[in-house]
């Protein structure tokens, strides 16, 4: 049967969350030893400050940890990401109808966010998913951003929405992420 955009949403959300997790994933080149962090042995001293405490990193580190061991296993993140992308690409190419479409909303001029958004776009396109970036100026108000999210929620051609964080200080991230339709929430940040 022909597939509809709604049918694409769960696959797009699953795949794009994984792409976001795996895009440019760190190749862990060291053994992870127990530290003072509560998630020991997932973190070494200073890892949280370097941003390794993100949920994506934690999931990968947790997957690599031997049960009951104080030492983790090395993960070839690039190889794992490539295998996953190939699987998703095959699933997307087997779909009928238009390709799933992701819209990444990036507010502001943060260079790290801009680079990360481009990595996400490349990964999505590699998997056969149409990906557009909606760039908004730093001065965009919370109300204006909510209007953009509402338009994307109601656009039947959009299967996935990704709000690039961080947002400018004058915009409450939870207000925006909760406005994204849960069926289109690629990052899974909606509180419901």
C-alpha cells in the first residue's frame, strides 16, 4: 500500500535520532575507568565538563560497559554509525511514496550548532531522507519560533522536526520542544 507522511514519521524519528546520536560519533580510544561520577564507570574525571555526559554519549558508553566490570570496551563509533546508516538507507529506499523529510530549525549564530546541523543534514541525505535547514536570526522571538513550529507540525510533507539546541537565552527550550508534535519530534525531547 502507498505510504503516507504519517507512516514515515516513526521511521524518520527513529533513524534521525540515531543519526544525531551517531553522526561524527566519537571513537573511544581508551578504556573507561571508574571515576567519581555517579554513572561510573561511564565517565572519567572531566568528561562531563567536556560534554561527554550527554544522553547520546551515555547510551553508547553504557552499551560498551561490561556488566559488573570497572572497564569498558572500545567502540568503533564510525563503523557502527555506517552500519546503521546503511540499514536505514535500505529501509527508506524500500518505502513507497515520497522520501521522508526532516526540517532542522537552527536559531542564532552558534558556529558549533551550525557545524552539527550540517553533519545531521549530510547523514540524513546519505540515508535517502530529504533534509532542509530553517535558519532563523538570533533575534527571533519565542512567539515567532512557536509559529514556525506550528507550521511545521501541520505541514503534511514534514515527517520530522529537529530543534537545534542551544537556543538563544531569551527562548525557553522546553516551551519550544514541547510545541513540537510528538510524532514529528526527532530528538524525543517532548515532555509527553
